[in-house]
C-alpha cells in the first residue's frame, strides 16, 4: 500500500504543547483514515494512530499498520507534508 494523499490541519496553542496537527491519510486512492495526529515526542515528530478511550481509561488504536514499512511510509510522507506547509507559510509572510 502507498500513501496517495495527505490532508493536514495544523494546531496552534495545544495545551500540552505536543500536538502539532490532525491528519487524514488516503492509501492507494481506496481507503481514507481520519483522525491521525502528528505529535512532538522526546525523539522528534511521530504519527499517532486514531484511538478510542476504553472503559479502563486506556487508549486503544482503532486502526494501525501491521507492517513496519507502511508505518514508516505514513510517518515519512506526513512529516514531509507538514514541513512543506511550514515552508509555504514562511514564504507567504
């Protein structure tokens, strides 16, 4: 599977200062996954999969890639698009 489209909605002023953007990803022009989050972690940006809070107060992913290659591809494409948006906004100012 390949990432064929990415939509990013940047977030300013997150109360925990970790959330950078909400992301929707399209795979093979056939499947859209809404609700991914681009987060700032201790080792840089990472993509958090959509999750739901369970009765025991833990969060469980609703959708997640099984193979690490797909996870890496999603992360790479999302980060590239996010940084491209940053550059576009800086150029516009």
